């Protein structure tokens, strides 16, 4: 059985027109109390996530909740514990982690083709959509934070941000986020609801090569630049000190044709059927929130870097089991 609950009757009318077999209701409790429904997707304002996800888990449903999991690390921890106690799948909608281009970017980093990673730069810009319950940091930055953690295979140890509210008082619509990762790797994220162009771009700069992931591009989403710069060994003579620049070719990796949202949904169903730990499980969603919280606090502290709390994370195995390991800050 498929059922949609929404507070807006016009949205439900659109659903019924497109999908006549779908049952609609203005009361979400009818959905939660329906025993024929095993799993739900929560796609609502962020401020409602904690309450609705908790009610769904208590009702015995598996849950896929849109990003971010909640607006608080403490409430996210409570949901993770509740899901574990009730033996239900709790998955967060960090859809870009199911994008084949992001997986190719991750492989470029992990196979060492780019060399040692120096820094990353992400831009997520657009004109709108303006939110009323969260600022642009909480709305757009979760995408790039989750992508960077996945691609770099590490979690930030410190986060800071500065921004401004131009259109709505007290709700930042432009923000610049700075992240410090282990091994001296840094990342900068620019997010905005107030830009004339739609930009979805991540640049990864390494000691050997550089890669650009441009999600707005239809065909050439990944470009690998065989370019680098090297400093000579230490010398006492100024004339002997010459940086060495290398300009090589540009390669465009082949990407499989797949819809990330469909892959995300299929993964959710697979985890329900098999008991597999989701790629974007509650703990992964929690760590994104734990990066957002110090970054948000930094907005009113002049952009100072604040430490990101460490967490015990679940590591999934091929047999679906999980173990706990401590991620150092």
C-alpha cells in the first residue's frame, strides 16, 4: 500500500491526478497507524523532523528522512538510539552520495590518483528557494559536507562560518564555511540563495592532479586535470629556487547513467529487506549535524573555528553486521 499525507489539499489533488492508486490524507497519523505500511519517507520542514521521525519509529516504521536528520545533534542521537532499540532502519536523505559522479570522485581520491589532497572548494548557489525555519547553512551545506566526508574518507575536526542575512531578518541567505580535516587538508564551502546562477561545483586539489565535479553539466560532470606544482629541495641560493609547474591533459571519466534519487530509494528498500546498515545511516546524518552546529555557532563569533565533536560510528560489513569504532577529533 502507498499513502501520502500532506497538510496542503492542492498537493494531494496533484498526487491523486498523477497516481490514482495512491491513498491520500491530511492526517499523517492515519499513515503511521496503518499496519499495511512498513516504511515512511519524511520530507517536511527541518524543525518537524525530530517529532515526526520519532513518532514513525514508535509506530514501528522504517524511516528515510530528508537532510539534515534534525536541527540538533542531541535529538539526532535520541532517534538513532530509538531506531536501534526498535530494530528499524533509520536512513538520511543525503542523495548526492548515491550520485555515480561522487563515487568516481571518491575513487580518484582513494586510489591516490590525485596524490595528497591539499584542499577542496565547494559552491552551491542559486536564486532561492528561501526557507523560513532554517538558514542557508542548514539548507544547502549538508549536501557538500556529506559529499566531502564521503569523498575524503574523513570527518572535519573543526568548523567555522561567516555569512549575512539580506532578504529575511535573522536568517542568513549567504554563508561561507571553513572546514579543517586531518592531515592538513582544508575545505571551503560557499552556499547562497542569492545568486543569479545555479552552481553545483566541487574542486579537489591534490599534489599530483586536480579534479572538478560540476553537477550542473549534463555529460561531462567530472574533469581530471593532470596539473600540479612542485617546490625544489631546500637550497641556499635564490637563483636555484624555481617552482616546477606541470600542465598535462584533461581527462573526462565515463559515468554510468543512473538517477541518484532512485538509487537512494532502492538502497533504503534493500536495507529494510536485508538488515544492511545504510550508507547514509543515522550516525552519518548525525555527524553532518555535528559539523553544522559549530559552523552555525561561528556565524555570530566572527567566523572562528570551533572543534567538531567526535563520535562512535558504526562500521558496516558485507554480512550486514556492524561494529563500533571511535573516530578521533
